[in-house]
């Protein structure tokens, strides 16, 4: 049975490609003007990121992302494993990628859909107000330089394009604007 929402009628969907990280779906839709076609939708795995603040500094990774061809700062984070809570995934990824264990209670900061027109990729951001260093990063696939960056530099870094990813930029600017 078709579902009509926001002027769009959805008749169903089927898979065009699937992997553990990404799925491409063809959604049979009728657009508000009445044209019916297959709309391509990309589904990404659930992701959680950590905004770790210590005094007036934030924990970031400086890394190169080859799909964008760019160096920049990112929040630590990654894919939420099956059965794992997003906050627990953000804490785990922070330890693996940075060598820092978050301390205290997690605060859900925000959730974003970075490209809602074609991509389903909800990213949850969590805030911690402290961390303890335990050693070197343990995830060899994540090659970034760990950096504690002054919170006051956030707007400048975002404006200069030195922050990678919509979730990182949104979480950092939200935190900067509400602290």
C-alpha cells in the first residue's frame, strides 16, 4: 500500500547495492508534481562522535580523508556496532582513535542528518567534559594526529575549511555557541 508523506507518495524500495558500510536503495516514488520514478537513496551505517572538552580545549584528530582530498580536524567517532548504544560507541571510538578514555557522564549534544535529500546517515554527537590519557591509539586503521585545540579557535577553523564533516562542524559550532 503506497504511503503519502509531504507531497511524496512512496510505493516501495529495493536494493541496488549493499555492503557492511553502505547500501544504495531505489525508492519507487511519485513526486509532488505527479512524476513517478526511482529515487536513489544511500543508507550509511549508524555513526556516533564524541566532543571531549577539558577546560577550554577540545579533543580533535587531524587527518587526511582521501575521498574529499583534504586534511582537516575531526571529532573522534565511528560506526555503532550492532547492539551497541551510540554513546558507548562514541566513547569506544575515542579511546581507540586517540588513546584517551572519556570520563564522567555523556550528554547527548545533537543528532544530524548531513545530506537529507539523498542520504540516510543519522550521526549522534555526545559531549564529555573530561578524559584521561591511557596510551597510544589502538586502531591502526585510524591514522590521525591527536590534538587538544582551544575552543576559541573553533569558528576560525570552520570558516577556513579546516574542519572535516558536517557532524564535526555542527557539533563544534553548537557547543561554541551554547557554552
